[in-house]
C-alpha cells in the first residue's frame, strides 16, 4: 500500500510541475529557478533493524550500526518544485560494514534557502560479525536548512552549504536517522 501511495505522489508531483512553475529567473535563496543543480554531501547516520525482520541481519539478533555517509546527486529545478536522483554510500562501524544505493527524490523549496523532500530507492547492505548481505527498498523524508534559515545568510554564499536532516526506512523494518552537510553548486 505504501508503494502505491509513494508512486501516486511522485506521479502527481510530475503532473503538477507545469501548473506550479513560476516565470521568475531566481528562487528566494538566490539560486536559479530552472535548470540542473548538482550537489554532494557528507554526514552521519544510525541504522537500527527491527528484530522481526526476516532478513539475514536479524536471524542472529538485531543489527545496529552508526555510519559515515557520502552522497552525490542532481536535481532538476522547476520553480518551487524539484525532482532529482541521488547515489549514496556508507561505511558502518558495528554490525553493518557497507551500505550503498540509489534514490529518486521530489521536493518543495521553502523560505529563503530551505527544502522539504521525499525519496524512494533501493539499498544494498553488507553485514559483518555474523550478519549477512541484504538488499531492498528504502523510503525517506527530509529537510534541508540553509544558512539564511538559521541566521547565517552571508556565510556560505547565496545557497552554498545546507544542513540536511533525514529519516529513512529500509523495507519498512528499520529506522535510519541521518544528518549531513550538503554542498550545492
């Protein structure tokens, strides 16, 4: 059911883009309103798998791991709306050795330099210490807060660096909060 809801939301956003596109050259944060916006980021996350999961991770108990994240992506800017893709890789430190995957995302710009987004994709996970490998769907929500939103308007240029706070779920059996610094260029 959740997959149908996400697919319907992404489809509705794609159909609504022509209706909400604004005839302005720049967005409130000073970036261009239309075009491609590449970005990369670095941060941290904490993966916690539910003990009811039937994957290789929990046949030996619950799998947990803090991780260092790195990601790269590109957004198509369509006025106040954006649609993009993102590739991600993580190095875990306890039960999970590596995570990597790809996601699509759709978002809405907010305020001077903020962003709300939803994303969905696929992630592969390599475990350690008795936990095997697994792969499945991933869904998430997040927000990016720019310097202007927190009173640091002149620090990172017009858009520059943003703080990203996100939460993902892997196969609807885990929760993965994360925080990162994102650099748009």
